[in-house]
C-alpha cells in the first residue's frame, strides 16, 4: 500500500467540502458522497446541504431548509442567511484546508464561493453547470476563471462550454441512476395503484407543484383546484409536493379537497400514473425517464416574471424540451396556469394518440441523457485529485 493509499484509508484522511443550495442538488451531491464511500475511501466531508447530504455523513455547517430562494426578491430576503452560511463555511475551510470542493448546481451561490475557495488553493469541481444556454452567458467566463472542471449533465451543453474555453466533461444525468435502479413492471404498477386505492381502469394524474416553498405557494392552489375538477370527472388526482414543513400545510388542504396525498418518492408514484402536471424543474426529467406524458407549468411572483420576460429570450421553460432541442412537451407559464387549463391539458394527455406521441418523444429524450453512472464518474474525478499532489 502506498503512502497515498494509507492516507486515503488511514487516520489522516483528506477533506472535501460540498455545497448544494437546493433539494435536487442535495440529492445529487449525496450520490457522489456515497459513490466514494463505496470505494472504501476515508474522506472527511463538510459543507452546506440538506437531509440527503447529512444522512450521507457530511458535517453540515448550515442546512438549506431555510436558505432556498426563487427569483430576485426571495434571494434578497435570504441574502443575510446565505452570508452567514458562507462565512461559516469559509472559516471551516480555513481551519481544515480541504483538498477539493464539490459545488452542485446553484450558480448564484456557488460561483462567488468558488472564487473564494479557489483563492485558498482548493480545487473546484462544479457539478451540473449553470444554464448558460438559456441566460447569463457571462457566467462562462466566471466558470473558466473559478473552476478546475465542470461536470455537465446534458450533452447539448458541451459546445457552449468548449467555445468559451471552459474545462468541462459530459458525465450524463444523475437521474438515470435513480430510475434505472428500479425495474418497472405490471406488478409494481398494480402495487402503486393499490396504495392509491385506484380502481384498475381509473386514470391517475400526478400533481407535482415543486420543491421550494415559493413554488408551492404559486402552484399549490391552482393544482389543488384542478385536482378537484379532475375528481369530478372520474380522474384520480394525486398531490405530491417535495416533503417539508410547508408541504404539509398544502397536503392538508389538498386532502381536505379530496385529492390523494403521496409522500413517498416521486419515482414510485410515476409507476402508477397515467399523466403528470409538473412544475418546471428536475422532476420533469424524472417524469420523462419514467415515460409518463406530462404538461410543464411555471408561475412566479409578478415582479420576477416581468424582469424575466424582459431579460430572457428562451424557446422553452422545460428541461425535456431543451434536451430534445424542440418543443415536444406542452408548456404553460404565468397567467396561462389556471385550473381549467390544467384540466384540459390533463385530459388531452390521457387521450391515446397524445399519450403515444409523448411516450415516443420521451424515449428519445431519455437516450440523450447519457448512460447511468454519473455519480461514479464525478467521484472518480475527485478521487484523481486526491491522488494528485
């Protein structure tokens, strides 16, 4: 055993800092931590994240439950809390001198942090690059200067990074691992529908309002109202927000209106659904990978929307449409997101012709997401840094 092997497995392990500012990044980052743990590598971890990273053994200097924000107004409100989190992280980094930093998505948080950590001699791996193909292409220059590697989740992103001379590699999307670890079959579908108390031939529609508290406030009411209308048509609505204290308030309201509540993993729910109405975000890729027809929606506060409409000239809001490089999944935004419009969209998804069309498109999207093993590939990059002086 070499001296490096002994240090990686012995009493003087290296330290890696990990920062995930959102629930989806928390889950993605935790998979990398687990991938390195599976190699029997002794590494100390600390950082900012949520329950997934905490349960993976990361010593959290701050939890993200009170840090996540959507849009400029919320970001301003949460600014002091993030400043406190940054300060705590920097002090810890100064004390422990980590070898590397794994920064997951969340560029508004991670790009300023990357500059500070890189100045301290820490190697920076940005996992899931910012959406420079949609807006704020100036971030490419920051990524070039502040990171050592950007691990990309989408193949179509690579030309943007290459043109800006940003060191990057396409690792595939991490959601592939989660979906492919479960083999969908009729028995599982039957079990999920039993859990939902859904008759064999009933149509089931998942209502997925998002993970942030702000997304729940913007989507919860309209989705619940749409669920009530679907129920009157004999269609079973299942309300499934990301778990959390705010979500429970909405769950109680949805339950009182007759919607079924789902509090287990969304991937399990999708095995028993016929269609989904989902807030734009990572969950839409989970739905695509599961082959469930969907409509993508998004609402935000009026000021954020007006600012975004002026600044953003983008063809799509949904990730599946970006991956497909054309609009194959219907989208609704802001004032178009009404209960009646959601009901009409859901009913259309339940028609055989539209369901077949979408399933064909979703299969093509899935192929473009790469192959399973993204977390292992990112873990290998970190491990190489640990082995390199």
